[in-house]
DNA sequence: TCGATCCTGTAG
DNA sequence: CTACAGGATCGA
């Protein structure tokens, strides 16, 4: 489910609904998905702050407890009205003192939680004003990695995943196989603009559509130019959208518009 | 830099 | 049945 826009939506909603709430009891329902004694650390603690960095969520609890949550492919974190009513894919639940619950649901069970002392070093937030063309150029300089793989490196730019890396490259007209370090100034500027545009648009769309009738992912999907559209016509030139494998993931692109 | 791995679900 | 899935990490 989540790329950075979905993670941001999760965090915003969590802030609205559960920030400041007391966790009477924390339960880890799937052993191995959490590192550290989460049940002991979070039981009786108050959720003071919800922070997002890239696709990572940091739940700050009273007592200097920091819980690092990563939703991976199919995780979700949301508030339910009754913590006793849980579906089978719930991996952890934070029972709130008012009877509600913060639930970590994850069908594929790839998501993880970990108690941490400090926040890990991550790459730039694409929507941070400090993330400029010059910053991107500095990161790209000398890199021989393929542009798509580079963009998905969370240590460079944090939050771009398989969908939005492809979308940004399409909008910038850059071939995803192109070595990052060979991009000229003009192309880097286009790429930077595309990243900011794609991510800011996605954040707002995903958040607005959250919880609406129908699937909020579908609304965002309609905005996508290339992702998941193999064989369909490019929205700009009409030629077929291509798919290739990079780093074990599918990359969608237009062979004509992206060079 | 590749492939395997962690898991389950769904589409073909 | 196989292929693939919006992620990340590990070892070769």
C-alpha cells in the first residue's frame, strides 16, 4: 500500500485522532515483527507526537520512548473504535484508555516496529525547501547508478518509491536506465521540479481521498502517467508504455518521451 | 550489482 | 500453476 504520500496520510490522521492519547496496553500479536520490548515500553505511555521521515513513522511516547514503524508493502496504521474487534491481519494493537485502538494491520506481515534511541540518518525530504536543484546535483555527481535505482535510494532522497520514481522520470523526460551522474544541469533541474510536483500532488490527493467511498488508491492511480500502464498508450505521444526490470522491480516508462 | 529473502494475496 | 505486488536488507 504505502509510498510516502500514504505514509503521510497515515501520520496526519493519527495526529488528528490519537495524538495525546494514553495507551493503556500495547500488544504485539505477531512475534518477530517487533524488536525490543514494545509491549512493556508502550503500555501506560502517552502518544505525544507522530513524526514522518521518508516512509518511516516515528511514534514518540512519554518516557522518551521512540517507536520506529515501517509499513513496508502492505502495512497500515489506523485508529479503530473498539480495540477488542480486530481482523486477523492485525499484527499489533495499542489499546487506548478510551476503548479505541491504534492498529497495525499488515496482510503480508513484512512491516516492522522497533524501539530506537535516536532517529536514523535518512536522505532529503523531497518537499523540504532545503531540497534544491543544487542538492540533487550534488548527490547525483559522479553516480553511475541508473536514475530510477538512484531515486529509490532512501539514503539520497527519502520517500520516493517504485511508483513515484517512475512518474518523476517520465515527467522529466529521462530514461530510467540513464546513469545518474551523466545528467546535465537542465535535466537535473527538470527532474527536481518533477519530483517536487509529483510528490506534493500525490500527498494532497491521497490525503483528500483517504476514507472516501471507493478506494483512495484508485483516485491517485488515475493521475499516474506510466506506472502500471504497460502496453497502454503514453499520455503524451501515444506510443506503448514499456516495462523493464531494475533491481528486481518493474519500471514503467515511455521509450520515446524518455531519453 | 544481482539474487534471495521476508510474507500473503491476487490476477492470469 | 506462475508471476507479480506500492519495500528493504542481506550475502555472494
